[in-house]
C-alpha cells in the first residue's frame, strides 16, 4: 500500500500531543523548510553532533521505542542509536556504504521529522530573521509533514512494478508452486490471552480431510493483518498444513488508518517488539488444547511438527521464537525462543540487529529477500536483509534472493509480473516445510544437492550453509 500525500491542505497526526492523535492542518512547506531539509542532506549537524554524511551507521535520532531506541518521555521523536543492535559492528565509520544516497536521505528524513537538524540554529524565515517561538512551532509541524511527504514519495519510488524472471517450468519442483490435493476450509477465531490481558485474533487455513497436519504459524508485517498473505495460507493448507495467522494488535492494519506517521511510529514502539513474538508463543500454546480449536480440527493437529514464518516485522517474530537475542539499550536481554518450533522461514527481516544477536539460533531456516528489498522506515538496504543468514551459524541455513523482489513482493499485492515471484515463494517454502516438518529426505536432497537452484533458473540466487 502506498500513501501519496498532496502538497497542500494535508491532515498530519500531531506526535507532540499526549496521545499523538490530534490532527493539525498544515500548508505546503516554505522555502525555509526546503532549505533545512537540503542542509540535512548536505551534512548539516544534528543536535547530537552527528552529521548526515557520517556513513551508514552514523544515525543518532532518539526513541519512540523499538529495541534500538532510547526511551525519552520528554519527546516523541524517533531516535536511532549507533550503539544499538540495529547496526553491524564495524560499520560506524564514514564511507562504509558505497551507495550512501539512500541512507543520507533516510537520515535527513529522520532528522527533519524529529527536529534534530541543527535545532540550536533555527532556519531563517524568508526575510532572513531567526525563527521565533511561534515560527518554530509552525516549522515543527512542517517538518513532520515534509518528512512524511518524503517518505511517501520514496515508498512510491521503491514500490514500482518490477519485472521478474520465471523459474523453470521443466523442473520437477514446478509442481510445488501449484495448489495441492486438499480443499481448504477457513476459520476466523477470537482468542484472548488472560495473562497479558490481550486479544489475539487468528485466521486459520485448514486442509479438509487430512488425517493429521503439521502446523505453520504465520506472522504478518507492520500495517497488515491476519487476512493478509492469503496466497500462502491457502497454498500451504492445500498441501496438508494447518496455517494459522495471528493478528498483532498495535501493529496491524488499524494503524494505517491514522496515516503514515502513525504507522512510522508503530515501527519504533518497543511494545510491538515484545508483543509480536509473545503473540506467536501464545498461539502455539492455544494449539496444544483441542478445546480451543474448531470442532472439525480436533484430533487432527500434529503438535510435534510446528514451523513459524513471517514477513518484515513478522520475520522478526519468527526469528525471535527461533532464538534471536533482543538486546535493549537499558541492558536488558529478551529471549523469546520457543523450543516447540522446529523450523522457520523469515521473509524480509525488518530490523538490523548486530550479528551477535543471531548466535543462539539453532533451528533450520529459509531466509527470503530480494534484490530491491529496501526499507525507508529503517534505512535498510537490500544487503542488510541478508544479515540474518550471514550471521546465523547454527543448523541448516538457506537463503533465496529473488531477482527484482522488493519489500511488498511477499504480501498479497499482485503487481504485474509478481506471479513469478510468488511461484518462487510457494515452491521454495513448501519444499523447506516438507524437508524439516515432514522429514522428507527427497525434499532435503533437493535443497542440498542443487534441485532448488535448478528450479530457480536465474529467477533468484540460492545459498546454503
């Protein structure tokens, strides 16, 4: 989904209010505001002393929350901390990113949105006079508007339709991209976690007539819902798997109804970094008890074969229950590992944790990303999406980089040519589940001995370790 903001008469959420819900009417930013953004892009100092051209990791912008942000109740601006787990060790110096322009734009957007672009030297107004209190307040609102406008434009630019190369139709694995033998039943459930006083709605895709089914828990990305990623739920269920899709309240589609700025803030809300893996674990708890399931499914769930998958923020959730260590700036370490999970498929991991955060992952994983898989929100370039694969040493790890795929490719969004990418995703994920949830030795050989790589046939790059 793309939000394109008009240049005038835009309703922008006020993040300085107590609840962040008040809307303000703002006009098109003036020349002074454009000058301020230009200065940020050209390397003007932030309040923290960092410069916009200090390299890929030289962002210091503060906290709406998130595992990498400092909690500062006195202000609501989003801050990135160079010492946080979102940065790779050894990437704090200048010149570490050869393609620095996207990172510079992202840093400028964060700086303008948070008022960090040299606030001690307010931009002069059109007449050259320093901005006064009232003018600073107006500029603060304009900064928020312009930052959202920039983000919207960049999202539009990075979400353009991309041509994909189709995988081989001659490979025996091509059939894995086709629907399976089972018809699919759907159930919408409203579960409630009394311990956390939290509702967890779920949508279930179930194979009709299967004697027993392995379980896949799928976690949606920020701004999506349990009803998203239908193509995956239906496909996996048609091949005999019970696909359970929880909805993460606070990180779901409801956030998008309040505008892009609210969505941006939700991505840095520390609560979401805790509730997403906790929701996944709660769903696995619920699946242990037949009484919580639709009557048609009772007695047909194989609880010894559980896999977890997710996209973006949901990929973080899948990694978290798989053993990712989450280190917060206050020194606390949260470990959401669930030993009931046998394998995981993270799709386009949303965050950039330090390599050491992945050292405790000990289950097989299939990592999916794309050559155009960047994120404006987190300043993530495609190569950073490969960090989970590169940093995980335990058990069998596989990586597929889909040619032409961007961050929205994994969702239900069917852009022209996206069918080819979805075929790659359907076939490769099904092969992985067969190998690691069903102990299918033929599927395992296809993964390890080049069968999957031959099927991809240039549509994606495949790596294993």
